[in-house]
């Protein structure tokens, strides 16, 4: 039975944040350009589903996955 990767809790200090910004804040990518590319290529999952919107507004509790790493939006 495969185990899921651990989830890092990433505080956003106010709740909502855009997907591209969150990828950088969580350390899942190094730059905005890298975030844009990963999203465009369909490599980013939000709550288990591919999301192609860099400007998607995330909410507290959303889980973002990229390259086997996962991060949860916390307030």
C-alpha cells in the first residue's frame, strides 16, 4: 500500500492567496515563471484536481500538489 507524501502547512497570514503566489510561498517553485510553466503544463493539482488557472484564489484548507510534494493553505 502506497503512502501519501506529508503535507506542509503554509500560513498565508490572511487566508486567501492566488495559486501562482502560493506555489512560491510554499517553496514548491523558485520563481513566478516556474509557477506559470508548471500550471500551464497541468502539473499542479488543487485538492486532487488539475487546475490551469494561475490566478485561482485559494482558500484556507486547500491542498496544492506539485512533483510529489504537497502544501496546505493555512490562515
